[in-house]
């Protein structure tokens, strides 16, 4: 076949075929009667080999080596291609996120675009102080796209910068919740923790309550704790089991006990919380330290049952638990002298 026919059948331009010929990659081996170069079936097959390897990202030099060197093994080169492709895709994803952030800011002129680009660079700084200042200063100057703030919050490891980002997100009115909800489903537990903590600071945002409710079932105790504290402060009784679990585990148990106390102001919830704490006190696996935390949580609760439970615990076989319970009975009696006078009467 002549070059024009090969180009039509293979989809490779005549210009590229001549380039292959000049490089020695695919040289037509036949000649017509008129002296024109003619491609054999084997030459055409080689063209398709070259195109297949090009589709994998190999350079023409690498393809030439692969086709000519019998000792050439593809494994190392393919591994390099995998790494290069992953790096390229990561860069392209980063570019796409930057473009989306700029688009979300709805800039009206190029100055607006440049401001967002400058903020992106500052958020990528290796200096935590500079990243924090960028968030605080920019929030005062111009509106910052909530999606950009949310993306930064999901990756920020410095607690001060993370706090600034959560503050800025709370001021953004909930527009970044969708990105945070996606982060709350991440396989990376660190991302889930940051996402739920940020969502917790946006209680009125659409979708925030549902995301926190889902997080109550997260396998990570920290994620569950962030969600439980946030929902408990909003009066959501579904957070009670996780809050009691925090007391048992000693994970932010003081905060959990305070939230349980707030929830116990609802008469329908008070007995449920008291029963849950008492059940944990009676659990055979509860050690002395755990039982002391549970006793201390009881004193935060409202309702007439608590004082009687503590009086019983003041005679507990565990002397440490008994001493704490006895002291807390005294606290409750000093807290409500009127109730004590009624009981004495």
C-alpha cells in the first residue's frame, strides 16, 4: 500500500507516517514499479504497534527501543508511566478544583480572579501563620468561596488555621456544607474528623443535621464524638448513646456529661439518660475509673431519681466510687436546699 492508502486505513496522518519513516520507527520495505515506497502488511502491523504504545504515553524514543531491543522488558517502564500518569491526573484535579473555586466566586472582573488566585497561593503556603492570616484577612476584605474554604478545612492539620477556616465557613452561611458532607464520607479518617468538626460549627446549614446524624454511626470514636456533642447541644436525643459512650471511654467525658445534663432538662429524656448511665455503672467490664466518670456524669442530670441513685452509690463496694458519690450527694443538697427541707419535713 502507498502512504495515502495506509493513512486512510490506519487513521495515522501522512505527515506522521513520514515522521516515523525519518526516525526509523516504520520504514516502508517495498517499492512499486515506479519506484515509490510501498508498505507491506508487516509494516502496517508495526504502525499499529507504534500507535498502541503511543496511546500508553510512551515517547517515540521509548517506542523505538521497545520495538528494536529484544532484551527490553516493559515492567519498569510501565511502572514509571503509572506514576507519571497519577502525578499528571493529580495536577489536573488540582487545576480543576482551582477553576471551580474561581467560578464559584462569580468574579466580575480579572481583579476578582486574581484575588482568588492569590488566596489559593496563600492557603498553599508552608507557613501556618500565613495561612491563618490569609483566611482571617480575606474574610474581612472580600467574600471567599465557601467551597474553597471547605476544601482547605478538609486538608488543614494545624489547629489554629483549622479553627480560622471553620470560623470563616460558619460566616459563609452554609454554602460549603456539600463539600464537607462529601468529606465526612471519606475513607481517610483524618478527613472525616475535620469534616464533621466543621459541620458541627454550622448547625443551621441545610444538610448539616443529616450529616451529623450519619456520623453517629462512624467507626471512629472521635468522629462520633464530634457529631454527638453537636447534636446533643441542639437537643437531639439520638446523640444520647454516643454521649454515654464518651463518658465510658473517657473521651471528652466532661463535655459529654454537660451535654447530657442539658438534654436531661427534657423530662422525656432524663429517665433514659439516667438509666443508660446506671446500666453502664453495673456493667461487669466497668473499672473503677470508668464508674467514677459515670458517677460524675450523673450529678449533671436533672430529675429526682439522680439523688437517690447517688445515695445508693455512696455505699458502693468500691470505696473510691462511694467517696465520690457521697461528696456529690452533698453538692446536690447544697445546690437545692429547698428540696432537702421538703424531704426532711
